[in-house]
C-alpha cells in the first residue's frame, strides 16, 4: 500500500480479475482537505487545548437510528446556509490516536477531539462569571473557560457521534466563550452580549466503519467520525471550520506495521433521516438531521 498521497485526490492501484495492471481512481472528497504537520507528536494536553483523559470505564453508547442519508454538493450547501433559520455550527476535529482496525467486525478504535463553535446573544448574569471573568471577557476580549454551559438557559447544538459503538470512560467536555464585535448596522439588545461559544469534547472508543476488502491487501480504508445533531436541518447547519484545520496525529498509530496512515483529513456534509417521526398528529413524515463527516484513510 502506498504511503504517499496528494492534496487533491487519492490514487490506488488494485488487482483485477483479469489484469494486474489496472488502476482505479478514488473520487476526491466533496469539501476541502486538511493536513497535519509531519514529524510532531501530540505529547501534551496543551497541544490540543484540552484537559486530562478520564480513566477507562467501558460502557455502551446509544445513537439515533437512521434510515438513509444523502451527501450535499457545494451549491446545495450554500443554499441551505443562506436560508438557515437559526444556528450555523462550525466544527473541526483532530484524530489524536487511531487504534486497532477490526476488519472482521467492521469497526475501529480511536481517540478523537473536536471543537464546535456558534454565535449567540447571551445575558452575562446567566453564565455565573466572577467579577474578574466579566472584566476579562468584556474589556480585555479574553477567552473564558466554563466547565458548565446550561442547556436550560442557553442554546446548544446537541451534538452526538452517529457511528459510535462504545466509548471508554466519560467523554471530556467543556466550553469557552469569547466576545464578538457586532457587525455594521447590527442591533444587539443592551441586555445581551454577542459571544462565540465553543464546545470542546474528547471521546475515546470504538466506531463503526464499512471496510472494503475486495482487493486486499491493496485496499484503502476510510476511517470516519460522523457528527450529527438532534436538531433538524432547518434549525441548525453543521459545517467545517474554515479557520481551523482538522488534523490527524500519524505518529501515534496502533496498527503501523499493518496499515499506512495518510495525513489527509476530508470532510463531507450530508443529511440523514430518522427511521420514522411524527410531524403532525395524523401524518408521519421523516425528519432530516444534519451530519458532518470527518474521514482519514489507512
């Protein structure tokens, strides 16, 4: 398996039933590509802006059952973003460690960290800030860390990992807030402050993945983390963070001898429908949820 890959596309040489020289091209992902700087290990929590890993405690993870999904091309994505009624959530993800790839059971183990950012107008007295934190936030434009961000008082995107099978320990989760200057001619009520809220989350566990073994050992495997929301697509839009790269740590790869891990992370937007849902009391109509998938390859 080749360990080199270009920024714009993937290529792979496969065996064919009738020819050993046939070459097939893997389609380039729909959205942008991101790269992790080689030769550097993530050796401390500061490298990814998060706190310590929780102790192992395996337990199952539930996720919403879905019926079907469809990928969104750029024009469709832009149209949705222009007409979204509520929040746009920008996400970036880091594959901290890729563990065992279980081809028999179609799953893999990973340690991942992601950040999800959105903008909202918030009353400061609902955040429980100290006087010093208020001064730092308002006057010094500092970023303030919050261990809690109550969904009772504040909107949150209700994110979950769609293809999670099981996780090790409780996921590490916290928030940061930063004051944002209003746009020209934008009117903000005096009781509110315009803030960028960022949800930080670190998850370790097993994730389902459809694996291709038709041309073993020349196959290239997609390893994906699919993040979705409990909200519908007309309420929230999940998009990649254009200002912060999604990355992968190639130095800490469990199956290095069997697999070659590429340094490329691709993203894809799609929608997924629930198995069934009630839109009205007498009408059954499938509801659609946004999905943002982050994919690396081995």
